[in-house]
């Protein structure tokens, strides 16, 4: 009678961990994406007013990229201690760090009030955000995946992934709500409130995370005495190729997400001449739909395999690039742009982002899994996410047109991701849970 009870308890804990991972990651990405939304709409005017509108936007997105530069450092630090002392402890630290940095942004002086000190403090807060979110993803994913049975790891890990668009819904919704204020009020104090409000969300996430049980696989490693003393060194020795392939696999998913979630605000307002309110609504709707489609596609990857689903998504994104720009620039309609954004973010993106959590967990052995998954993911985040809005702003500023400038960039990253996933999931590469992994430690 005790064995079924234990299985029931395990299922109950799995659901609790999945819920905690989803809510905690939602809070973290709410904080992280607030900065991206503000970069497109506010920070160029308040912290970089000495530039033109587009140049100020590029500067603001440069500061946005600073957070991504810090993410692999956060992944290294949190990954090391996550493999040494446990997943749960590091998730608590990452959540608190993110909340403090985000609330501080809402209290910063502007360039007009403090001169160069203002953008300096802004970048400093962004770096702390990057460190925190760099440690967040790996821990949240592993807590969910390592609590799940083999045939449900895709679905379990996807709830952490779904926290990203859920956080984006909250961030864009908050900015959309306060953007209804008179323009002067919004630019003077209204933009600050979504950042300060994050302190309440952090408290909620903290209460939920404190109730989680530690990962059973980490506990098994600890009890066996097989913990790595130097996880960062060991992961490079055991899985060097997998780190590179994981980073490459991130390129298209990140470029896809940050185009439709962040840069589309710049593209729609400055190129298509649309008002910011409808565009924020478009992003919020597309993100809300993706909260549902990510788990659906991830569950499909449990049945069909990560390889088929992920590769299909990379091809789909590459094929979608030119039609998106042709149709959006020709129509100039917010309704048409909304439909196109929903397709790109809610339907195309999940085929890559949904199975990613389980795939990355399966690419590294348990003793160094936090370090390996975090490192590959955060390196890819820099290349595919951190610099993407800045690169796209630069390409758009060339004056050759959005279709000619931006579409080839999206196609190139799609090809790079396809190649990375193709080799990472080659038949014969045996992964941790009976899927596909390197049987020769990437040698």
C-alpha cells in the first residue's frame, strides 16, 4: 500500500513544482521584459535624450543587451552552486535579486535629473537583472524536469518555458494600462509603477518556491557522493560539443521571440506609423495564446521526439520571414499585423521553445546539468536575444527597407538553429533519459 501512496505523493509534488516553476519564472520574466518594453517606448527619451529617436532606441537596446551579457555569468555562478548545494536554494536567490533590481529601476533618476549617472545606474540594474535571470532558467527547468517521469519531461519543462510569455503578458499589460495616462504623466511617473509593482510579485513567487521539495535527481547525486567539486570545469570536459550545440539551438527561438515581443514595438511605431497602444495589445494577446501553445507543443515532443518538433519549428520560422514583412508593410493595418504576430509568436515559436527545456536537460549528466544547461542557454541568449533588437534596429536604420534588411537575418538564424539541433539530436547520440545523446561525451 505504501508504494502507490509514494507515487501519488510524487505526482502531487510534481504538480506543485511545475506550478511553482511557472509562477516564479513568470515573475522573473515580467521583471526582465519590463525593461525591454520600456527600452522601446520610454528609455530612449528619458535616459538617452541626446540622441535622435532611432539612435536613442539603439542605445536603449544596447543597455537592454547588457542584461544578456550578464546572463551567462549568472548561469555560471548559479549553475556552479546549483550543482553543488541544490536547485531550490539558487532559485530563491535569483528571484530576490531580480525583484530588487527591477524595483530599483522604478526609482532611478532620469538623464535630466542626474546626467550620465542615470544611464549608468540603469545599466547597473540591468546587469543585476541579467545575473538573476541567468541563474533562473536552468534551476526552474531542472526542478520541473527532474521531478517528472521520462515520458512527461517535455510537458513538465514547458511550464517553465510558458512563464516567459506569461511574464510578457503581465509586462505589456502593465505598460499598456499605464500608457492610457496622459502622455506627460506617463513619461514623468506612470512608467515607474510597473517596475515598483514587481516587489509584490516577488513576494508571491518567494512564498510559493519555499514550499517546493528539492530535485530528486540532485538528492540522488548528493547521497551517492558523486557531486562534482568543480561543475564548470567538469561540464566543459564532459560536454563541450553539447554546450556549443545548445547555444546554436537557441538562436532562432530567441530572435523569433524578441522580434515579436520587443522589437515589433519599434518596427510598428517607427516604420509602419502605428500607435503604441494597439501594438502593446497585439503583443499581449499573442503572448497569452502562447502560454497555452507551448505546453501543447511540448507534450507533442514527448510523443514524436524533440528532434522532429524542434527542426520543424526552425524551418517554419525561416519560411515565415519574408511573407511577414511583405504583408505587414503592404497592408499597414494593425489588425493584419496582429494576425501576423499571433502566427509568429503563438504558433511558430512554440515548436522551438516548447521542447527546449527537456532537450537541454537531456544533453547533460545530472552532476553538471545545472551548469551545462544554463551555460548553453545563456550563451544562446546573448547571441539570439541580447543583441537581436540592437542588430535589427541597426538593419532597419540602413534605409533599404524592412523586407530586404530584416528578413535575411531571420532566415540565417533559422538555418544556424536547424544545423545545431540536427547534430545535437543525431540518431545514435544517446541522451540521459533514453532519448538522444552523445555516447562518447562529445569527443
